[in-house]
C-alpha cells in the first residue's frame, strides 16, 4: 500500500497526541515522587553529614526534574499541532530591503567562499551582502578583499575591536538603512528561498522582532562528534524551539535569523556584555515588547564541530554566556515582574539555568560512589515507594523522548549518543556555569571549521577521573553485593554501571569514524 505525505503527517500527529497524554502522567509522577522524597529526607534518622548529602542529592534531582518539566511542557503545548503547516503572509508585490551580515575573523577561505556564494544566489532582489571582516592577519584580510569583490559584497572593517561578533555587527548597524537584517555565521549556507520565505512573515506582523530558523550540520559524516552534535541540534530545534515559540518565548540563536532593524536599534543593538549575545538580546527585545517567532523549516545547512576539543570549546561558550544572563533575568523579574508573561519568565529561566545541569549531575554521580566506597548514604527512601514513583517517571520520560525522536526519524542509537556526548561535557558545564555566575569574563571563541583529529586524553582528565571513580566503585559494589545482597547495593550498582557506560563514550567520540 502506498502511503501519502498526508498519511504520514497524520500518523505522526496521532503519535504526538499519545505522547501528550503520557506527558501528563510524567508530571503526576514527578510531583508524587518529589513529595515522597521530601518526606523521607525530612524524617530520616541519620547524621548531619548524611542529611546534608541527602538534601544536596534531593536538590539535584529536583533541578533535573524541573528541566524535564520545561522540556515536556513545551512538547505538551504543541501536542497535535506540532506538524501543522505555518501560515505565511502572501507577497505584497514589493520587496523590502535586507542587509545580510556575515561576521568573519580568520576564517578558512573555502568555508567563507561557500557561504558568500550561497548568499549571492539568494532569489531575493533587494538584498545587500555585507562581509564584516574582523581579521588582524593580512593574509585573511587579502582573502576577504578578493571574496568581497568576487561576490559583490560591501566589505566592512572597524578600527577598534570591541564586543567580538556583537560589536562588529553593532558598528555596521549604525550605517545601515535597510528594513531588515539577516545574520549568518560563515559556515552557514542558506537555500535560495531563505529571504523570500521569511520576509513575508516579518511583513505580516510589525511587532515581530525576528524570525529564527533552524540550523543543521552538513558535515555529519566527518566525525562522530559532528554526527552526534547534529542530533543535539535536532533535539533543540525540532522540539525545544517549537515549544518556546508556542509560548511566545523564542530566542535568537545568532545565525540563520532575520531581524527587524528597528527592533534591534530600539534595544541598542546586540548585547556586547555577553558571549551569547543572541540570547541576551532576545531577552532585551521581549522585555521591550517585541514578539519573536520560530519558523521550523530547514533553510540552512552549516558545519558542526568535528572533534572533542572544538565541541567542548563551543559548549563552554554557550554555557558561560547563558548562565551569565541569569542575573539580568532575575533583576528584571524583581523590578519589572509584568514585563513578560509567566510562561515567558518560565522559559527564560529554563534557558538561563540549563547549563547548571553540570553541578546537578556532579552530585547525582558522586552519591553512589560515596555510598559504595565509604558507606555514607544520601538517598533515604523505601525501595518499594521508589519503584512505584521514580521508576514510572524514568521509564515514561525515556519512552517519550526516544519515541518522539523516532517520529522525526532519529534512531535510538543516535539519540543515545547525543545524550552521552552531553554527559561527558559535564566538567565543562560546571566550570562555565561557575564563571558565568561569578561574572568572570572569557574571550569570545569561534568554533573552528574543518578540524578533525584526536585530542590528548590528558586534556580530558576530568572525564577520565569521573570514569575511574565510577569504575572503581562499580567493582567494589559488585564485590559487596556478592557478600551482602541488599536492595540499596543493587540500585547503586545499576547507576554506577550506567555512568561508566556514558563516561566510556569519551573513547568513542575521540576517534574518527573508521579510524
């Protein structure tokens, strides 16, 4: 039997409606489990040290569950509508001018040329391409000169560097008079119809500050890192962003985005104080009353990180920048509580606190190790109650995650590897989050392109240390189970084994495919 595209979409919508029902069950089990855990911790008769560890462990669990609520609530809001086609305003017979900005600094010529060629071929008549060259090396400057002439770009340079990418965009913005501004990183290649699809959306809503589109990697066959990083992008762009947009809280992602120049100017341009200027600027725009939109149609392909060093550097920048914005969000919440809707506040709090997950996982990882090696408990709960409350939440969460990824045609293996890649990034998240909270500045780091090589394991010593601790505790835990079979030992052995599997992926990701 031949299945039409409509049949497939209806089937996908039906499966998402089922997931919506399961999400309600997840929320119920989270609430029930949290209540029982708090009660058991409160009445546990243990030492001050053990109670302290128990409180930290519980707080870490609640943090993870809070973000699970954030993820699943976005999916719930979409429900059956996630596959619905988006309405696009009809053409008005005119083409508002668009300035296309490409910030670049010491970029490989072939990468930069590929992007400029794609921009040159955009099927939009009133486009003006600006190459924002911030290079200090004469070789890169000369290449920028040649490429700008070849692809008829306006070459923009500044005398004094400040604010990295945000700074040079703001400097260029001062001399622009186009109605809209499109921003592309140098490794992002848009389809010819990019502007012709997005401009009508902007024209239909004068309060729309920007339309963000997804980005996916075209170099997934270059390395395992690039492949799994692309799946992580899919989780974010195919579900998280849809959920945020449904709650009027979509954030700018810094590339593949069309902005209204008037809106950007109204908040003083991109926020130069943050290394994630896109997220910080999104918050400023929405506080000022501008709307935002996510257009979930793939119109651009880019290049992802190809080794652990580049990937971890990228994650460090994202984590540090997002957490650093948390302070601004909290200050605005207390001084202007009605500037955003409750749902918008919730979404911005979710985004700005996400990378604190490294510290939450640190305690969840160490507690089984401490219990097995030193006999210090931190999890006080009846095994039967645990099985009836936590296990359903865990099983349902996993089932919903993998099934919804399957709806978008991602295999369980690819979804698991994406999770493993995030897990081995925990030490980076911890350091970056601490820096972000303390306001410690870090230089803007450009994600290197076309780099595919192993990195020395000595540079991965935090991950190797975590692996060694969990492996040691696992072996010792199995030994203790042989001589004294208790339910507590069984649960801890299972978690230790799981952590060992995840941290062992460091070897998988630090190797080339087939290498």
